[in-house]
């Protein structure tokens, strides 16, 4: 009889090991989930797929490739040495323009973009779309207080919303 009780006892111990999984405390899992949520809110303040980099600088007109912070034209800047194309607009050309009116409007757009870049802190926003264009420029939105510089240029008649196609600025 002693052997039967030993067997039953062993069997009960084994059932604890091989039976139902032990319950894990809820607190460590909950605190881990909260930490992950806070980290996501810190690194992605506007949701996944949107990166924001705060910026500020003294922007001149680009005269050489060595300049760190400068405005190339009405829709392209160099910030910390990185070429950034404003992805939400198309501005008139200042170099390979097709007519005098395009060149003049391109100069005004370039001047206005420089004013916007120098007016105070701004954010460089990656919205999660294409990272670069065919020229290696980063495709980003630059904004201040939630308003795109591109939208400002469009509202002022110095650019048009980017619709994926290049169109003539002449006549």
C-alpha cells in the first residue's frame, strides 16, 4: 500500500509539471506593454510611418555642394548636407526653365522658401512614402506648427501641389 501512495504522489507532482501552464503575473506584461506604447509615442508622435526631425538653421542660397544649410530652388533645400525635395509640391525651375516667366516665378518661390526656412524652428517629416527621388534627394514635407511650407507656397501662387507629373509653367 505504501508503494501505491508513493506512485499516486509522484503522479500528482508530474501532473503539476506536465499539466496546465502556470499563470504568469499580469503586472510584468502590463508594464512592458505600457513601456512599448510610450516608446512608440516618443519615436512616432504622429503614428507609424511618419518620422519627424526638428530643424533650425541659417539658410542661404546654395552656391556650392559643400554648403550644409541652403535653398537650391523653390522645392529643394540642403539641410545638414542632405538634399531634400519637398514631396508635396512642384515649383518652377530656376536653372532649366522654359520661359522667362517660369524663371521669374522660380526665383520668387526660391526666395520665399528661404524666408520660410529662416523664420524659426521647423520639422522635416518623412510620411512613409518613397524615401528618395531618382536624383537621390530625400522626399520629405517641411512644416512649422503643422503647416507644410509647400502648402504655403501653393497658397501664395508660387508652386502647385505635386500630382506626379511635370507640367509646363509657361503660357
